[in-house]
């Protein structure tokens, strides 16, 4: 358990180091948004969701549900998005 925690902390520090040189809030916001969209899409896909990456982006950015998708699929992606917004 301790080894796993140290490994996660190391990955977290590496992740933060990649963003330390970026001084633009706009660029940081766009990068965070990209990570959130890709995470939401991939996590949902693992669970059997058939939203495409593009449909996921439109849902997250514009709150527009893709045609032919169930309410459950839409809610799954929005729940992933909300996890990022939780503070």
C-alpha cells in the first residue's frame, strides 16, 4: 500500500512538473478541458458507453446530447465531468 502511494505521488509530481512552465491561464484551462474530455470518454467507453470522442466533447462543452444515445450513456459522461468539477 505504501509503495503504491509513493508511486502515485511520483506520477502526480511528474504531471505537475509538465505544467509549471505554462504561465497562461487560458492554455492551462484548455489543457484541463482536454484531459477531462478524454478521461470522461475513455472511462465511459470502458463501461460500454458508445459515445464517440467528438460526441463526448460536444456534450461536455455545449451540453448537447448525441442522437441515438441513451439517457444512461449521457448521464455517465456528465458524471465523469462532474467528478472533475468537484472541489
